[in-house]
C-alpha cells in the first residue's frame, strides 16, 4: 500500500502549469466580461428579436432570452456558466485522454504497469487527480468572477454564495467530457480517434439540446440522450444548483468511469 497516492500526486504536479494557465485565464475572462455588464446589457436591451431568433437559440439555448439576459443572473449564466464548460471542453478532453492514451502513446504505460500497481489503481488515482484539477480551475475562474462582481455595482444583487454555486455547478458537466474521453481512450487503440469521437459527441449534445427549443417535435426525443440537457445555467443562477441534474450528470460520470476501468482491465497494452 506504500504506492497509494503516488500517481495521484505526480499527476497533479505535472498539471500545475495547466491548472494555473487555464484557471487564471478563465478567471481574467470572467472578470473582464463582468465589468462590461453595464455597457453590454444596455446594448442588447433593444435587441429582443435578435436574442430570441433561432440563430441565437442554437448557440445559447435557454440563455437566448432577452429579458433574462439583461439581468445580472441571466448575464452571468450566459458569459460564465454557459460558455466556460465549452472553453474547458478542450482541457477536459485532454485530461481524460491523458489518463491512459498519452502514457500508452509515449510507451510509458507498460513501464508503469510493470510496477506492483494494479491497473484499476492507475485509472482511479489519475481520475481523482483530474477531478481535483478541474475543481481547481473552476475555483480560479470563480475567484475572477467574484472580483468582477465586486468591481461592478450593477451586479451587486448577485451574492457570493450564488457565484460559488455557479462555479461548482460546472464541475459535473466538465467531468462528463473528461470521463467520456477516458472511456473511449481505454476502448480504442487510437488516441486521435478517441478524441474525435468525444469531441463529436460534445458538439452534437450541445446543439441538440439548444436546437430542441426551436425544433421540439424533431429533437424532443433525442434531447433526453444529450448530457447537455441536464445542465441549466440560467436556473442555477436564478435559484441555485439544480440538484437532480447535478446528480444525473454525476451518475453519467461514474458510469463512464466504471466502463473505463472494465475496458482497461480487459485490453492489451500497446508497446
């Protein structure tokens, strides 16, 4: 048991630059966008028809609501809760691929498994590190958002607690992306193919969910299979974390995680 935690700590250490660069970068974006709230909300005040158009609904979904957008909660749900998971999709997928595929591609996975460490422990410790990494990035983003709120009197009605809830609510959906990349990387031989399939599912899920609001008859049935359908930024900023959706996304993460361990236990390692 003396080897327990070694992979976890090493993964965190190797990701320190990514954590800081992504976290601080997203935090600065949030700070900048929040301080622009007065001018942007004023500019969109008379553009109800534009925000409610199919084009904007395809990209913003429930956030394509002119009345809601002009409010602090609606603005923050759009510029942070709706967009940050999309920004982080790239990093989350890279982290998920890094659990197995990167090590295997470099030829270091067989060396790691040559030590007295079971396969499942590699997946568990690296995945635990991914969880902490994404949480730290979202924390840094939240710090930037909080500073932006404090610097903008027009956002004074937004509580610190709601910013914290909003930041935390993004964790499950980013974990779904990472877990999906992990699963496909354990199932497939090709890192690029795993990344491509994961990216395609993320994009399809996002647009199916948003377009279903303007094409309910065509996409209503498919929507329930889209993981983005269980993420409601506007509802979160207005009423707090939507716990039933939080739980559904968490179950999806655990299911993908379990399937990844199962697939990894049964497959051969490329050398």
